[in-house]
């Protein structure tokens, strides 16, 4: 079994991506579970002859789905060069701030 140096930058980047993936999959699981419960509840409470296909029955799935899509974009779409430069700059700033506090 190969061991990894936790101080290695590539390891840290991979760990960060795994954390993002885990967060997204947790979000996706919650989305599916909650929306399945909502569908079951709504179907059980339909009036005779009432259609399920009404906006109120899709409100949560629609707007939460938009949030889930935004989360997926941040996890799965590679960062633009601008974002990478901004992150690197911010990391340097925070590290410098931390180092100045330690002095």
C-alpha cells in the first residue's frame, strides 16, 4: 500500500477534491431522499381527480435543483485560470497574515 505525505501539495489538492465530491454526493442524496418523500406525501394527499402536475408539487425540486446544479458546476467543471489565480493569491494572503500573527 502506497503512503502519501500529507504535506505534499498534490495530495492536498486531491484531498480537497475528494471532500468536494463527498459534499456534493451528500447534497445529492439529501435532494433525492427529501424529494421522494415530498412526492409520496403529495400523491397520498391528492383529491379525487386532481392532477399531480401542478407547480406547487415541483416547487422544492425545481429551486433546490437549481442549487444542486450550481453545486455540481463548482465541483465538476474545472476552474478557470482567473479563479485559480484568485485562490492562490488569497491563500498567500492568509498564510502571510498567519505568519505575521505568529511573529
